[in-house]
């Protein structure tokens, strides 16, 4: 575990309390791949496998966490919101939920940061996969909106203005 894993895990538990309830933890980050895990037990459905909503949540959190780490590399801590997502379930998850993500090779992250700095908002799609052994059990693509200059929202209500997340 890198020295960035523990602070990310704590941040996710504070900002997204569901992450603690589903037993999410940061397994690893190597400056490219981020892997989050959650034990099966608090996420099991009536069929003895992971609940689809838990898998979706783990994917959304993994993409969000990766974007946090990548933006911190540039000294940025903007608000990050998931603006949309799509998931395809290929196989039941019958053990620890392992969600992993890295930025797609075709993404010019320097350009993304320049766009954000120029407009204080930007959008990015991040693919995430849930792996079961050597197979992919689920594929997710989340659209993340980056807005504002600080992760903490003004006004004390915890929500940004709708104009902040349109990415336009």
C-alpha cells in the first residue's frame, strides 16, 4: 500500500459514508492502477453473491478515487461528482469485490487539467472493472464532472450548483 492509500480511504469514508458501510478499503495504488476492495459479507444478496448495487458503488468509488489522486498530482482538489454511469455484469461475484481502474491510454490528462484550469469545470469518462480471479465480472464506465476549486462545497448544503456539473 502506498502512502496515498490510507488518506484516500479516510477521505472516501468521510465524503461517502456508504463506503464504510459496505466495507470498502483501498487495496493498492501504483500511480496508474487504483484498486478498491470490499468483503463479500456486508454486500451479499439472497443468492449468495455480491449485490449489484454494491458492485456499482464500488466501481463509482474507484473511478472517483482515481480522479482524486490524479488531480492531486497537479495540486488540485476540486469537487468531483459522478454525472452518470453504465455497468455490464458478466459474472456473479462470489468473493471479495475487487474494483480497479486506470486512466485510458487515449486520455490526455495534461489537456484535461488545462481545460479544467481554464474553465474550472471538465468531464471525463473512466472505465472500471471488477475482477474475479483472472476474469472480468463487471465493466463500468463512469462520467465524472470536475468543478470548482475546493472539494468542500460552499453554502453548507453539501451540493454544488447545477451549473457547476454540466461540464460545458
